[in-house]
C-alpha cells in the first residue's frame, strides 16, 4: 500500500515542491503564450476596426439607396418633362424650317424680279424762290423752306 507513513507523505510533498520549483526554473517565462496573446489581441483589434468600417459603409450605402429610391420617382417625371420639351423644340425647329423655306422662296423671287429704280428718286417740285439762307432769315436748317441742303 502506498503512503502509509508520515515520512512517505513528507517525501511526496518534498518531491512535489521540488518538481514545482524545477518546472518554474526550466519554464521559458511565458514568452510563447504572451506572443500568441498579443498577436490575437492585435488581430481582434484589426477585425473590430474593419467590422466598424463595414457597418459605417453599410449605413452610408443604405442611406444612399434610400435616397436613390426616393429620387427614382422624380426622375421619371423629369424624363417626361424633358421629352415634352424635346417635342416642343422639334416642333419649333420644323416651324422655323418652314418659315426659312418660305423666306428663301421669297428671296429667290425678289432676286429675279426687275428692280424698281424710278421710285427711289426724290423730286421736290416746290418753287425755288427763297431757297437760300439770307442774313435776315431766321429759319433753322432743315425747315421745309430751307433749300440749303439740296
């Protein structure tokens, strides 16, 4: 039977304490587990930071998607308005083309027509008495009786 006397118990205790002291003396000081702990802590910090960034980006994208969905209805009406403006502009262009064609026809007709030259002469058939400015004459230049400009 084992450990029946107190001396055996004391020897067991001494052996356990000696083993414990030998283990402490030969232990590397926990460098390996400390390095692993620091690496895991750093990896966890990086992962937490990345998760925070992704959550923030997700919130931003969700808000942007909500804005785009809200604006989607207004875009449809804006497109309709722009199409209406385009149709009006096309009608105006067609109208201006018709007017331009009409003006070109009129211009070609007038370019081939005989000029009316005799209507361009101005004839003054008034009598020529008092046609010069006298010293005593107080008429302003350009008065109907003033003939100084002819």
